[in-house]
C-alpha cells in the first residue's frame, strides 16, 4: 500500500518541490542482471527481484534519459541544475552486463558503474547462491540435519533455497564450502558445471575503455564483511582492488559493500575501507544521497516491474524517502 501511495504522489509538483527543499538531488539505482526476454520467460529462478529483462531495461533507460540527468559516479559533486541526477550501478560483474546492458547504455549514451567480485572474473569461482540453487534445481530431495526434505516442486525448491540463503549469509567462506559439501553428500545428482555467468578480464578491459563505464570494487569473494576480522577484511578488499588495478592499469576509486545491508557491514568495516582511499562507498541501505556522506551512499534496487510511476518514484528519491520514514 505504501508503494502505491508513493507511486501516486511521485509525479505531483509539490512532491518534487519538497524533495528539492530537502536537497535530494541525486539517486543511486542498483541493478544486478539484464537477461534476454526469452531467458526471462523460460527459466525458473529464485531471485527475480534482482533481474531485469532486456526489453524492460531499454524502456527504463529511455525513461530515465528523458526525465532525469543520468550522470557518471565521478560527476556527483558537480552542480548540474538540469533535472534530478541519477547514478546507475551494477553489482557482481555478470557477463550479461556486457552482453545485454552495455549495448543499450551505449545506444542512449548512458553512463554506469559495474562493481566487480574479482574471484568471479573469468569464471574461476562461482557464488554460493548459484551453487546452492543448481543443487536444489537438479534434485527431488535433500538430506539436511539428518532429515530428508522434499523439494519435488518449484515452491518447495524456493522455500528451501530461501531457508539456506539465510543460513549461508551468516557463514564465512570456509563454512559455506563445508555446508555445501554436507548438503550434497547423499545426493544422486551433484551438478558440477555452471555456465559462464561472469565477465572475463578481456570483457572488463573493453568496458573500461568505454567513456560510459566505470569499474568499481566489490571484494574478492563476496562475503558478509560484518563477520570478518581485520585481517580477513583487508584480504577481501586489497585482493580485489589490486587485481582490478592490475588488469585495468588504473586506480580503482569506488567500492560496493557485498549485500549492502546493516547486517553485512559495520562502522569497523567503513573505518577500514577509509584506509584504501575510495572516493565513494555504496550500500543497499534505505535513504537519500548526501554529498557529505560519500562513504555511506544508499541505493535503491530496480526490478522488472519498475516502469513509469514506480520507476519515477524510485529515481526521484521519493520511494527511498518514504521507506526511510517508515523504516522499511
């Protein structure tokens, strides 16, 4: 109901005036994946809220370019009076960012930043959420906690996937690997091949050569940073930053916190990140952009249902403003 109310009032003149009075002039939008329309319609997935189809993405970009000022993250401190400012961001470094999203961004001269998990580069490693879904999708049951769990239909698969995600989120990398080993121990079907889901180093170089695309750091293995000690934190950040700088032969100035919620980072995390001289640090916390807090920038996620009033409300900053008030 709150979302409908926010969408309704988003295009009212007094709403824009109020946001101007509050100096809400820049909004960070967060994407993950842009897939083909055929794939969007064909495949069962547990994370549709993180996925946008190619045709919808193009409609979103057209709308944003017509109604807002889409800028590079490097221009957030510039005083641009024309329209509200939007920064488009992508997390993780999926190959479809290059294959599907980039041609559309290029077509409409639309800048964006892609935050890379460096262990996923060249498909050398894959995230636990892909591994666990592949296991669940391939089997009719799982043995967990000495119990046989029925996962014979898609609803049951989604339920156990969400249950496992909550548990794995609170594990360090070594614990995640042990967990996956235990889950697959008594299974008939143990999938071993995940297709090439992530960018290659060459893809990254091509993207970086475009004046539209900035590359940022998203750690080395995408762990919950709140769980890590100082040594582990330094490894996650330093390994990622150095790897990207070696490939691109330039300084990496921007950082995205994995998961990005309060449960995934702390003040200790931010204080340690300051040592690496990042110009900006983004999260997925609710709130509105503040030029004085560039090391704690909120973002709002964009999904396949965000068109017209919904997209306008989010891009204007009104959706985040309402969510912050009601602590959603």
